[in-house]
């Protein structure tokens, strides 16, 4: 049983000629075409993000379980109306509490 060559010897091209398929890396690997460096365009300036609802301190997260179909329909309707689902839920809870 022969010893496996070290990684550095394989990368430097040394191999054990008695073992089949152990040609130096330079002989086995096809050469890749050299391409010029691609200049990356300057990154656009980042817009200042508005303070989210969580950071404002006026809102709290509410986790509820509803049927998947109901959630999907409510989300679609809210998107069509250009509203957020949290806005719709807030409106509905406010109306329910005022009755």
C-alpha cells in the first residue's frame, strides 16, 4: 500500500509515477482563459430607511393563528387596496372594541 502524497507536493506538481491517475495538477487541469478584471460600477448611495413600526414604540407585535386561506385572501385584498395587513387588523380591532 502506497502513501498518499501531501497536498503541497500535489499542488507543486510532484507525483508518484507508479500510481495511475496521479499526474501533476498542472498536467491534469485544463488551463482557464485569462479575463480582464471587470470594473464594478460605484454602489448607489443608500437611502435612509424610515424608522419602522417596531422602533417607534407605538406598536406591539401580535401573533394570532388564523386559517391559511383567510390569511391569503386578506393579504391579497390588502395588497390590492395598497394597504398593509397590520393596518387592516388595527382598523378591525379598533372597530370591534368600540362596539
